[in-house]
């Protein structure tokens, strides 16, 4: 077949076929009597081999080695192609994410685009002070909440993390759903950062997500959720707060949250009864009983006072002394 017919049948342009010939990749095996290049069946098959290897991302030089060098093995080259492809996919995915975020910021003009790009780059800076300034400037330059959530969930510096939580809290609750999804992340640090962000988010949706978090298998997540809800007067947090006191996890903060909840008389009696119940049944170890006794100090009402009166005669001397002292303080007030 002449070059024109090969081009039609193979889909490879005559120009490209001539380029292959100049590189020595595919040469017509015969010439006609008139001197025209003529491709045999084997030549056409080699053209298809070249095109197949090009589809894998091999360069023309690599294709020539693959077809002509018997010692050339594909394993290392294929591994390298896989690595290169993954890098390209990662780069393109990053670019797509950046473009989507700029689109979400809805810049009015090119100046707005440049500001959004600069802020997104600053949020990803290796310098903590640059990231912090970027987070604090989110009021001035619109930033997609998705970018703020991603930055907050990956931020290890406490000052920058605080600035990002502040920025998210001012986002009118837009990032709540994304943060709630992160509560199920495999990394404990990500789960902790997510619940910390939710704890500072305003609105009913964030409160509902925190209530759900009370059932988390992660004790740290449960603890942050309970403290935030307790400070907001949500009584659902009481069992978790008492668990924290028993286990000695941020027990002082948990006792303070119970005190806030106990401002309501009926709730105060329920909290006192729950503390007494744990003293009687679930907290056999002396340190836990001591912490529960101390927690009763912040609970007003007759139920707590009666419990302290009985504990003043407890067999555990440390508990008895603590209860007697707390009773004296109550009487003095």
C-alpha cells in the first residue's frame, strides 16, 4: 500500500508517517517501479504497534527501544509511566480544585480572581504567620468554605487553627456539613479538629451535629461535643460530661459545664442524682469518687446538699473530708 492509502486505513496522517520514517520507527519495506514508498502488511502492523505504545504515554524514542531492543524490558518503564500518570492526575486534580474554589468565590473581575488566588496560596503556605494572616483576612476577600474547612482540618499550629475556626464561625454555618463528615475521618487528629470547629460554629445545625457526635466512638470527639453543648445549656450532654469526670478526661471543664446546666433547678436535681448514682454503682476507684464528689460542689439544690451530707461520712476518708469541706463552703454562702 502507498502512503496515502495507509494513512486512510490507519488513521495516522501521511505527515506523521513520514516523521516515523525519518526517525527510523516505521520504514516502507519496498519501493514501486516508479520509486514510490510501499508499505507491506508487516509495516502496517508495526504502525499499529507504535500507535498502541503512544497511547500508553511512551515517547517515540522509548517506542523505538521497545520495538527494536530485545533486552528492553517493559516492567521498569511501565512502573515509571504509572508514577508519571499519577503525578499528572494529582496536578490536574489540584488545578481543578483551585479553579472550582475561585469559581465559588464568584469574583467580579480579574482583580478579584487574583485576590482569591493569592489568598488560597497563602492558606497553603509553609509559614504559620502567613496562613494565620490569610485566615484573618477572609472577611475582606471571599474564600470558598470548602477551602477553609480543608485548611482547618489539616492545621497543626494552634494559633492558625484558632484563626481558621474564627473564619469558619463567620461563614454563616456553610461548612457545618463538611465538618460533620470529617467526624468519621480515619485520622484521630482530623476528627478532633472537626469537632473543635463545630463547637465554635453558631446555629442549630451545628448544635444538631454536636448532639450526633455524643454517640461517637471517639472519646475526644464526644468530650468536645459535650463541653460545647453543656456550655450552651443542652442537657443531652450530661451523661457524657459525667463519664468525663469518672474517667478523668478534662474533668474540671466537664464539672464547670455541669454547673452551667445546673442553673435550672429541675436539671440541677437530675445532675445531682446522676452523680450520686455513679458514686454508688460505677465509680469504685478512689480518684473517680473524689472527682464526682468535687463535681457536686457546683450543683445547687437540696439533692446535691443531701448527697454531700452522706458523703461526709463515707468510708473513704478522702471523699469524706472533701464532702465535709464542700458542705462548709455551701453553708458559708
